[in-house]
């Protein structure tokens, strides 16, 4: 009875929040796709084009979360790290020491952010891993494998592994085509259903 009451008291305006970079941003199709999968869901999107796990030319993803977390969402969809790697792209093509150190730093910041979300009361964090980009496969694996390992130790964390998808990129060589965006959205939705992640407020 207490659990049901808690579910009913969830603020519908804060049920699902999105934080991350341009892959999740409002101009990208993922929010639209997820909304079509769950028409009754209330999704707030704070993802920002150019955002990384560290402050750059735009505010960092952790800073955006901490400034825009209230009321605390039940479910968070999170991505990040791609811009941090792209900022030193050639280093990561060669998997230099600088690239490895940068990725390890991104992994640490990311896992600390997810720890903070869970401590705040977020019940599910869906982390969108990086997909393969030409010449950056080793860098993607280096980061993804570590965050995936973290998620396996935290029940609230659900890692979305996009490396199994054949993601087609658009004109800029970094962002997916519309059809590949839809494949990514469908993969997220599979995780939502598989783990019964709350996406809509229960009907009384």
C-alpha cells in the first residue's frame, strides 16, 4: 500500500528527465520517438548541443543536472563523453596516453554523476553508450566497457550498448541519420521494457 501511494505521489512533470549532448538534445529525434512509444509520458529534456562531462564551450552535463534536477525525476536518460573525445579526436584515433587519461576522467565524472543521481533519489538511470565512429572504435570500447562494468554493479543503472547497431552517420560524420536515430530510440525502449523502467505515472 505504501509503495502504491509513493507511485501515485510521483510528480508527473518530473517523471523522465534527459541530460546529455546533441544526441539527446531537443532537436534530435530521440525524445520524439520515445514520446511516440509512450504518449502519456512526461519527458523533460535538458540535453545541450556541445555539452561534455567537463566544462567546455558550453556548460558541463553534471552542472546542467545539478541546476535542473528539482523536482527529482524517477527516471533519467543520460549520455555524454562523445564531445570530450571529439575534442582530442586525433589523439583518440591513435589511442595516445592523453586520450586514455581523458576517457578515464570522463568515466570517473560519469560514474560520480550517476552515483549523485541515485543518492538524490533517481530510481533508474538509462545510460546511452557511445556508438562506433570510424577510427574511434578502440576509444569507444575503452570508455564503454568501463561504464558498462559500473552499471553491472548498480541495480539502478541500465547501460544501452549501441555497438551492436550499424549506426549510419549523416553529413557531419558524427550524428546518426534519421533511420539510425530511430534504431537508437528503439534500443532504449527495449531497455525500458526489459527492466520495467517507469515512464508514465501509474493510473489510479
